[in-house]
């Protein structure tokens, strides 16, 4: 059961806030000559909460150690993190187990409504470039599977404002997953590429390039590789694929036909739908220090 089903009042209130936020976003875009915020995620928020994989503890341990390496124990235990584009909290929950305070923001009210509460987390519905945080108030700014949606120039300006001198910024991304069966991977890759190619937004290219081509105006730090891992049955795998932005776009353009065909093909390759298979997502990260 996803979080929204347990908290209908919260879902209603956040939807109302979301409508107000979108109006403000549209007004600001018109006044400043910018493109308005394009929401690719709210319609699939229940699927995100149910089927998006969680991030490994090792990743957050590395971020925590990087932030606190030169600090006293007292200072290390009072670090604040700002996570922009938090979605329904896949990284947020892991961050909250190491950091004392996590400010998690997302422009989608639907996503925030489905985020699990945590004593160390404060959720806010706002754009990535308008956190509302005081100047130099956080030690780490992080975004996972989200930076390709941001207005990066404005986001980086906000990072420089809110991160303390010497603090860190980290952008995390993952692309297509790898299963324990090449036949399953072949079906998924054919759907991801030839079938969906016309429906991916242009920002998807940044994901496929592992953020290597995005501008990153910080003193870069070489980061190790990590991976996410899940043991899923067929329905969980299908639920995850249906969270892809291109799937929703294709369904509106062509109907469910191609998606249902993919479901049949994946089922044939999977064989026993109750069998759990190991799925892996290699993670890439751009990390740097604010000066």
C-alpha cells in the first residue's frame, strides 16, 4: 500500500498546494521569459512510491563520511542536507538514517504526498532553484535521478547560496538496469529503445550519458561507483517499467497496445512470474566542493 492511501487528507492538501505552486511557476516563467516547469512525474507518483528502487546505504555512508571527514564528532552529528527533486523519498529515507536533518524538496505535490515521514526529514513542495533555505545553511546539496529536469543554471546558483563554503554538491543518476537473465534484458532494451525512442524527453540523453556532459561548475571530486539492487518478481518489474516517463507519453499517443505486448513478451522471458530475479542499476555521481 502506498503512502497516499494511508494519508488521504495529506494527499488532498498537497494537491491543493501543488495547484498553487504550478500557478506561481507559470507566472514566474512568464515574467522571466523562462519555460514553465514541465511535470513528468506527478501522474506516475503512485508507481514511483511502489516500484522505484531504493538507494544503497553504502552511498549515503560515503556522502556522510565525505561531509564530516574534517569535523569534530559534535559537528558531524549536526549536519543538514538539502535534497532537491526528492520524489517520494527513495534517497531521502536513507539520508535520514545518517544525517540529523534532511530538507527534502520536490515541485510535485503528488510525489511529496507519498513520501514516508521520518523524524529527521522536513518535506517541502518547491522548485529545485527556490529551496527557501537560509544562506549557507547546509553541508550537502544532493539530487538523485532528478538534475536532468532542473534549470541547472538556477539550481547551481541556489546551491552556491545555501551550501556552506567547503560543503558538497552531489548529483546521482542511474540508467537502464541489468537483470540476471540476458533474455529478459533483451526484451527490456528493445522496449526502452526502438519502441519508446520517440517518446523519451530530450533530457533522457543526459541520463544515458551518466551526467558526464552536463555543466558542473564545482571543484570536482572523483567518486566511487555504487549500485542499487532489488530482488523482484514479474509484477514488480512491470510496475517499475511503467514509471518511465516515455511509457505514459506513448500510452496517450498510441494507447496501451505496445505496452501490453511488452508485458506479454517480458512474461514469456521471465517464465515463472513468481520467481524473484536480481535487478541491478549502476549508479554514477558527479560530486564537487563549493568554494
